[in-house]
């Protein structure tokens, strides 16, 4: 059976499935009510939180941070990657030349040769090759940190990112539209209209389109998306929600700049070292989510849902050669040997799930339980071809090495080399899981949480080049436990322990199928809820250990290598709120000590990792601070703000001492109402035009950060 047929069957059987969902809830409890204007407290007010239940954040033995659409709009952010920069626990990783989202939470990123997975409304929906996620249609970004994230079964122990989308609101009609202009001649239009079609049926239509140049020479970009949502109320206790996703990204594949002998001024940050004639790499996505929630009583509800998503990425690129013996740059300091590559990556992902949530008492004890299960089917089909030049000798010609002069590039100097297949592989992952969780209120101040998840996992790897079919089947139970003690307003203490389990997709360069990744994690902290919920914060310390960890195989790009064990330990502080006088503050700091704990030596390439080696692209220190002030400008509302991010030095290549320098970036932003319903907004990122580097794979694949970037726009609402 084709997966597309399977997806149809999954959707058709949703009402009868027992799987998990995050469809909007009909009711809410009094303890979850927030004062108007409070942003930091994530509460259940109309949307039930997947894998979380009906809890206020102060009751959850887990650090949770949120980045809402107000903060995103204030900073004129358009990409998920930029939004995640606002939380210090999340740092950028390698993005396949800018073609996917990749990030680490608390030092762990998963498989560096695949996009980082994230949740959309609680569904595993970020896998695949859909390009970098736009923030259009996002209500808030939730950073779910630490051990409780392991309950998801397939998430990283450091935490998970959950995107809560803007969904149809029944009984209301409203909307916004915006037009903005950004540095490098980038123009963007965006619209959001919620239409009440009947008393029980609403449609929310969200779309965006963006086009323009970039700070990189010869590169242009085009992006668009359509993200509608349908909401249907069936009686007083049932709600159905359908969300659709249709997006396209067209950008040149760009590996960035080269850094020779530690000199980050080897070339200007604007210099493109590929071939403009390669054209755009195109990423497409089409996705569906269908969710139904039924409230049986104020204490019991059932959520069921299904999702299906197809993605496709195609294109060609000319990338710097990473093997030193094949790289002429190390001979004369200016002749960059390059590879020619083509890619055709596709994926299909279906999820079916349900969750039963209940609230009951036994004697003097209050129980809030979650019982659920899910089925997850993911396949990725990768066809990758490559031309690689010979080992450099005195007689090797520039044409043989597909060389580009980095000081005076002449594009199109040589004919495009003919590539040969390197990877032609189908990976199919099937996982079934079930979980149970009970949070017990022992007293008015003390709560304990116990639970666990069982996963049954199957991975098939069909290598069409070698005609080898690999197979790995495993199962595992992952327990969790936590405790919350309320000291009294405004502080509560918590501690948690969890174990996790995540399948490693694919095989190494020799065809060996990877063992699944396992983890153990522990954290403890204190939570602040003050000023009626308008000021919230968390201070946490944690320790995470992982086994069967993968890292990028530097000498075989596109492949991973098993490095055995890794550990991350750290301290985090998050503070967010609205203060008297119209001031809004955001503070996020993370100290992260992430390192390999095993020794790995590849005898063929002398690729070596030693215990204590830092994990790639993970800084010790990361801090983001922001202050905004709201005031009246005449008779109109206005706001101004400023922020700063400091990111420490970090490893730029696995298994070597190549290091990316630290950087500090300043930003300013503001907005003002011109007339009723029309707002002028603007921002300047990297205010002082600092040189900075977003991530690195090796010294010849370093991604420079954008220079000073200004945005100005108009936003209308009705």
C-alpha cells in the first residue's frame, strides 16, 4: 500500500482511533486563568496542551518557555530560527546550506544530517525537507525543556519545540494584513482573516509571500505559503479542527564562506562560493491535520487526531571540498576546489493518536491522569549524486578540481562536471507507542508525577546502490517522575527524572544501520509567578546523558558517524513579563557544557573524537535580553524597545579544534498607530553591523550572519 493511501485511511478512521491530540478544549479551570497582558505563563485557556494535560505552568515539573506572536511581531521576525534565538537554551546548528531548520536544545541536536524535528500543535510535524519554517500563522513557540520532553518518545532529551498555530475562532470575524520592506530589496506581504461562516463554523485564512535579494552575492529568494484552518463546533461538547499547510521555498544552496588558517576575513561575508548557474534549490510541503475533541464532563475529555505531510527538496550545488588532500586552497591560499552535487529528497509522514484526560479523587488525593497512544510512520527517500575532484598534486588542473578563485571569482569558468550517485536510499521508520501519566496532589502544596511510555520501533534501510536491505527492530519502556512543591506565592520548587528513546534514521558511510538513541536526564529548579501572573521566571539546573549519539561525518558529508556517548550539563534562567509603567522585559541565559563521552577513531580518515571534546556549534554561554516600553504618542498607542544577544565561542568542526568566535548583536524596534486600525512598525537587527557566524560544519563551510538589517512596514487590522 502506498503511504498516500495509508494517510487517507488514517484520516478516515480518526473518530475511532485512540491517539493523542491538542484540539481546543471547551472548558477551562479557574486555576488556569491569566490576567490580561500576561505572556509568560503558558496556560490551558481554550487549547488543550498535548502531552501536558490541564495544568498551570507552575504545577509542571519541567522548565517551559514561550515566545508569543507579540514578541515575534515586535522584532519583525519572519523565520522560526530567528524566533528561537530569543531563548538561550536553543542554539543554531547546520542548516543544509539554508534549506532546513536545525537547532540544539540544551546542547543536543539529534541527527545533524536531517532537519531538527519539532511539533506543530503537538504533532510530530517538523520532519522532512520543507525548507526553513516561516512564522506566519504561529500563535506562539513553546520551548519544552528537559526530562518531561522524553515522554514524547521520539524527542531529544534536551527538549522539544512546539509550534501552536493560529486556528479558526468560532463566532468571530477579524483580520490583519501587512506589507513590509527589508534591507536587500526584500518585500513581504502577509494576511490573516478569520471568517465566521455560521454560528458553529469558521474559517481562518492565512497566507504570505516574500521575494528579494540577500546580503550574499548573486543570491535571490522566493517564499510563499497558504495556511488555512477550519473550526467546527458540534454541539456543546465537541470541537473539530482541520489545518492545511502548503508552502514553497526557492533559494540558492549556499555553504557560506571559507576560513583559512583561522582568519575569518579570508573572504568578505558577502562572497558566494558556489555557482549561480546551479539555480535555486526548491523545497515544498503539503500537510494536513485533523483533530477532534469531546468533553464528556468538566473532568474527562478525549482528543483524537491524525496528520499527514509530504515534503520534497530538489536542486544542485557547487560546494567547497572538505577533504584536505583534495583541497587546493591549502596549497596556494586562493584556489578553492569544489564538488558538484545534486539532491532529490522526499519524505512522507503520517501520525495517528489519541489521549484521554481525566481528573478524579481517591480519598484525600486528587489525580490528573493522561492515557494515550500513537502511531507514527515516516519515510525519507534520498537520491544524492556527486562529482569530487582528485587528490591535489603539482599536475592537477583547476578544471579537474572544479576550482574557483576565492579572491577574484569567475563563475562559469569550467563546464559543469558530471555527477555519479553516492546515496540512493529509502529509510522507513514505524513506531507505535503508549503512555500513562498521573499527577497526584498529596497536599495543597505538594504534587508528584509518575508515568512512563512504551515504544515499539522498526527501521528499514533499503540501499539501492548496494542492494542491501538493513533492518533494526527495538522496543523500550521510558519512565518519568517529578515532584512540585509550592513554597507559597510567588515561588515553587520542582525536580524531575526521565528516560528517553529516539530512533536514529539511516546508516553510516559503510552501510551499517544505526542503533536507536537512548537518554537519561534529571533537572531541578525554582519557578516564579508574581504580580498576578504578569511576571514569571524559571531557574533550572540539569544533567543529560545520551548513548548511541550521532555526529556529522566530516570526511563523508551527508553521512553521520556514531560517537557513542555524550553528556550535557547546565544552568538556565528565564524571566518574562509586563511591569508597571508599560515596561515589558525578556531575559534568557544558558550555561551549557556539552561534550562527547566516548572515543571514536576512523582508521580510514583519521577522524577522531575524544572524551571531553565539545559538541559542534554549542557555546558555553548564551544570553538574550530585551526591554520594551509602551506609551501614548498623542492619542495613539506606541512602543519602542531594544535587545541584545551574546553568544560565546563554540566548536566549528567535529573532532578538531576549529572554533567560531563569540559575538554580540544589538537590535532596536518600535511601532505606532497612525490611525485607528493602521500601524507603522520597524526594526533594525545587528544594529552595529557586527561580523558574526551562525554555524559551521568545517572551516570551508562557515555560515556568516547577516549584516545590519532594517525593516519597515504597515499593518492594518479589522
